[in-house]
C-alpha cells in the first residue's frame, strides 16, 4: 500500500478570468474546486490511474477539511486524516488570465499544527500500515512545526519497516539528505531550491553525492529533462519536442509515477519513463488527467516522447 502524508492540505480554487488587472473588479468566467496539497494530489493521481492501493492521510481542520474529505470520497480516494479543533484547512487560489494563460497563485498559511497532532497522525499511519508499505511525505510544512519534521516522521516509519519518499521544497529536504541515507527524495522545484543548481552537470553531481541507498533521488532541475537516481544508478531523462502549458501538478505527477514504480518493483528505466510521461501529461493540460475517463492510454503514448539513458 502507498500512504500519502500531507501535513498542510488545501482546497484549491481555480478561477479563470478574461483579464487580470490590478485594482480592478473582475468577474470569473469559470470556477473549479479540488482537494489539494501535494500528498493529496499524489493520492488522487494514483487512484485515478488505478495505481493503488493508496490511502491519503494528513491533518485537516474545520468545515473546509470536511469539504476536502468529501472531494476525496467523490473520487473514491480512501482517507485517514487527523482533525484539528478550532481551525480550518487552508484555501489556495489560482487565477488563470485568459489573455496569456498565465497563472497567479495565492497560497494561504493554514492552521498551526503541534507535535502532538503529528504524533497522533504517525500513530494512525502505523495502525493502518504494514511492513514494506511506502509512505510519501509531501508538501509544505505548516506553522508550528520545525522544518526537520519530515526527518522525525521518517525515522519512526522506517524503524517500523515502512519505506519512505519525501517530496518537498529544499528547506524541508536538506536536513533529510544530510541525516539519512535510505529515504527517497524528490525535490519540489517551486521557490528557491537552495542547492545552487544551474546546469544538468550540477544536478548529476548532487545525485552522485546524496543517492547512497535511497530508492529514488531527483532534484527536478529542468522542466523538460531530469536526472534521477534509482537503485544505485543515475539516469538522464528527457522529453523530446516538449509542449508544456503549465507546471502545476507536474512534480506531483512525477512523484506519483516514481513511487508507483518503487512500490511495484518496476525496473528503474520503466519507472522513470512512466513518471516523466505522467508529469508531461499534466504539464500539457493539468485537468486532462482527472477529466479524461481513461488517461492511461494517452500517458502510454507519451512514453514514446521520453528518452531515458544511464549517465
């Protein structure tokens, strides 16, 4: 089983407007609400592509938390969340400007979370999991917790026999890379990466430095090519003749494909090809995966656009 862990989930509200002008009244032309937060999105992708069994876990709060859980239920995503009293799960707003298809994102901070809440969540995960299950710790760490909270959670889960992959920003994975050699890491490239990656060679050197015994390691330096370490080997993956519309959700799709391959024991080349095709599919159209009744066939075709080679 794959268990996604999202400490700071969100309701994602997408608004499409004819033109976004600062200080002006604008009426949206289209609205869309979805369950969000990186781990939640990964669980939704895995469930949509029948890459289960998967359970979405994390920390929710208030009426918006209940709404998020309802959205997951509609998509038949099993859920096991801890609920906080007296708060509300955050709301993130993405505004699409129809004049140029640009996206303006406004992310709220969300409720304050304590170490006691995290311990309750970890206890829930241990209760529903089995040895060799795979936990995906994903997304931004909420207010109230230290930036190395993923290290603490990973240590506990690994001691109980679970495998762990972390998909988060640089500030949350740096301590993981320094303190652990067996936790998978997929960097979320949004925001400052903190690793001074300016070229493909930089990424190769970082993967060489930190791969060790990790099931997967990716710093996601480029939108169209990636260096991914798996099973002690390093691969270069590239999209041929890319046509990218947006990066929203692409890193989550990449992570979903990678953890599926690890969970199923697929060969590294097959895993990376699948994960890159999933990311590319979402980057071409972020809604196609969820709106298309059978996206697996389209993703299979896109694998023809992915080149994977040993470095």
